[in-house]
């Protein structure tokens, strides 16, 4: 709206200034912007595409979930199977997000603040979980910990259950979501450099004091940003978890897995009720992400000298 | 606190940042490390602070080995080139940082910390900025807060890396004078790094001129300006005219023509004659060691700058002449260097 008005003002100012007012001003406007029909067509295409491919499916999820009314929706969520899936998903997300927060911080710290050989290899490796299909990530853990796997017989003889249990699901999820925190922190920490840490150390601060009083406050928004995305992916992960979970009902099914099972059994309301929870998580994540990005931008702006 | 550096060597890969540096700094001195970028001056400063470690050599404070201690245990105040203020802390907390991170046994109580910070902010004349954040300060204010923060730990040595590097010309001049006065007031052994010769000569008691990881000359500002030890120092400090000459058998020749000046020492063969712009005196045409024709005259400031094409044909040179001397383009003049140095090429 305001851009439109400035353009208008700009045009009228020009038309007054020019000797041959009307025609030349219009010509100038023609040269400077696309014809309004083109503009409308482009915007409409974008909006329609977004509507059909993003908004409509989201609305459909909620429409299906509530198609038999609120009572049926709540009843579907109160099923023991659904409750156990929600509990397991939260537990797995908690484990993998905490692990990845620590790993991500350490990796980003190493890459941003130290010089060592093999650094480029490390940066490339961090992205590996993103470039590999989640199914393959899951298969790797089957190969390692399965009955026929490398550690399989050892684990069996010591009665340790990894595959088809919480540890396996947490491991697979952690692997798939590893890059988020590190990716969010590396550019931030590289940009901030090491001078503030050096200043803290020369003022007599210990390593821990430097980390908690100087480094962490400077990257806290970046950490939150990474944790948020990591959490969204951890709760929604399907492929890798599907391979290692074993689909034991009420025990090793996470929310995405339960959605698939219920759907295959034609229990649409129940399937979409759980799907709607994941959709809400996505919406909350989006809003939180937008807020955090504003904080991150402020951090960068305030920083230029 | 005296500082002694012996045969310090530091390499980054094949590049020798410090190539055998020896230096003694007396108690209470204000010393400048002057040199072009890549001369090793910042590396030397960082090693003294404990932020970098040498490959070999010794650093001692008052005769005690400093390399055995980490940066935090050396009681050295370090002011970074870009200040490195903690961006998420207020000015007050920035200055208080060094006091708050002290071990519990020696840490001051809150009231004492507040009093000390207030006193430091008054010292740098910025007590009214205590609640601001670094991004709300001007460059000169950040610089002074960084200094107050470094002084909070009562350092035995104060090190400043390009303290005026990121400031505009006017603020820079003010801060120079202010730093000199402050040093006079607190009298802590201080070293600052600069690539600006004017800054070094104006502020420091003694100047260390460095190039390519080595010390070229150590002396008072007057000494390094008037008696440069090497061709590098002569060329780096003050503006110099350099003429390629050949010395043989006690005669100095420029393009084959003999110049009427005495060579120094035992020099012989291709050499370089260094003269400062204001040390070439104008003589009537036909006299003087060199002859030339005035090409152009520009007047500004206390002097006028004349471009003279030398009759010996080497090159056109620019000299500084007092305003009283009336010069015109096309005029033939003689030139005599009142002070000069000849270095082997």
C-alpha cells in the first residue's frame, strides 16, 4: 500500500516537472514497472499455488480430524495407543534434542573457533544426515545393532535391547536431526570470532566462566533456533524411525508411525486427530521461528561498527 | 614492571611472523611498536599478553618467566583493535567483568566492585554511560570503555593493539593526547601497536620499528626520525626522497655525474641516497650538489611543495621549501642536502 502511494507521488511529481506532462510520465511509469495485468497474474499464480499445495492440505487435516465432531476427536486422542505414541515421541525428542544441542555446540565451537586440518571434511560430514535418505540412516543402525549386525551377538549376550526399543529410535532420530543446531551456530560463531573470548580470558576468566558468561549469551538465540528446528524434525521423523522401531503397538510407535498405521486401518478420524497435533506443532514452530529470526537479525544489526 | 623478550621466533607455516626478536621495556615506559602490516608487531604483542605462544624464545616480567603462565594469570590489560566489548553486557558490566570473575577468595564484594567501576568510568570520563550497551556508543567511547575494562584488573602491563586504528582522524588526535596524559597519571608499563608513524612519534617515549618479523631500530622518537639506522626506517618514517647512486673511491655519482657530497663509512658500489623533503635546501642556479628545473609549485600549510626535474636526469623529485622563498616554474635551481644518509642498495 505505502509503496503504491510513493509510486503515485513519484509519478505525479515527475508529471509536473516534465514539459510534456501526461504522456511522458505514463511512459516513464511503463518503463519502470510491469503492466498491472502482469503483476496481478504473477501474484495470483503464487497465491493459488500456495493455497492448493500448502493451505488446503493443512485445512484438510483439521477438517478430517474434526469430521465426526469434538468428542470423537478427543476420544481418538485418549486411546492408549495414541497416548503411548505421544509419550514416546516426546521422550525421543527430548533425548535427541538434548544430545544434538551438546554435539551441535561442540561441533560449531570446534569449527568456528579453532584452526585444524580436516576442518572442511568435518563441515561436509555434518551435512551428511541431510543428504542421505532417512531410510538408509535407519538401515545403518539395523546393520550395526541388528541380530545379524556387527554388535548384534554382543548386545544379545549382554541382554541389551537397542533395535525395536527406545534407544534405537532415539539413536536414529538423533542421527537424522544432528545438523540443525550445528548449522544454526557455525555461521553465527564464525561471524562473532574469538575476540570477546580472548578479552574474557585476558581479564582472568576461566574457560567455563568464558563459556557461560560470554560465548553462550552471544549465541543463545542461535541455539534456540537450532533446537526449535531440531525438535520439529525429531517429532516428525518417519523414515529412519520406521526402519528401527519394529512397529510394536503401544510400545515403539511414534506419532508419525501411528498416523500411518491408523490410516491403513481406515481409522481416518483417529489418524487425522494425531496428524493434527503434528500440524499444530508445525504451526507453532513456524511462529516461533519467525520470532527468533527477528532476534537473530537484531543481534547482527546491533553488532556492526 | 619491566618486560624482557629474548630471541623470540613465531612461524605461521612458512611465514616467519617473528624472526628472532630481542626487546627490553623499562618500568613505566610507554613504548610504540611501529611497522607495516605483516611486520609481526601484533604477534609480538599477543605473545606478551599470552594470547599466542612463540615457537622459541623467552618472555619475562621482572625477571620471572611469563611463558609459564596463561593469559589470565599474567595480569596484563589488553585493549583489542576492535575493542571486543561484551555486546550483551552494559558498559558497567563490561568494566566489572574482570572483578566478577576473580576467584571467590579474592573477589571484592558488590559495593567495592561498584565503587571501583565508578572510579574507572570517571577516569575515562564516561561515568554517564554506565547503563548503555556497546552498540549505543561511538567508536571513541568504545575505545575508552575497553581501556577502563582492561584497567579494572589493576594490570601490571597495559597492551594496546592499534588503539586508534578504527577511529576517524579528529577523534584520533584527541585520544592520542588523552592516552599520553592517562599514561602519565597511572604510570603502568604500556606497549601499543601502530602502523601510523605520526601516532608512534607523538605518543610514545620510545619507538620500536619492525619489518618482516625483525626489529629494525629502537630509539626515542627524535632518534628514529633524525638518525634512522636502516634504509627501511628512513623510508618508513617521515617522507623521504630516494635517489639511486653509485659510490666509488670516495665519490658519489648519480647517473654518472658526480654529486658534491661526502659518502659515509666504507660504502662502495650501487647505493641509495635518502634525503627528507625539507632537508634539500634551494641554492642559486649553478651552485649546490644537485641541479634542476622547477616544474611546478603548490602552496599549502606552512610550506610550499616544489616539483624539481633533476639535471642529472634521474627523476623528478618533490621537495618542501619555506613559503618565503619565491619560486616559479621554469626557474633553474641548485639543491644541497643538509642532512642525508647513504645505504647500500
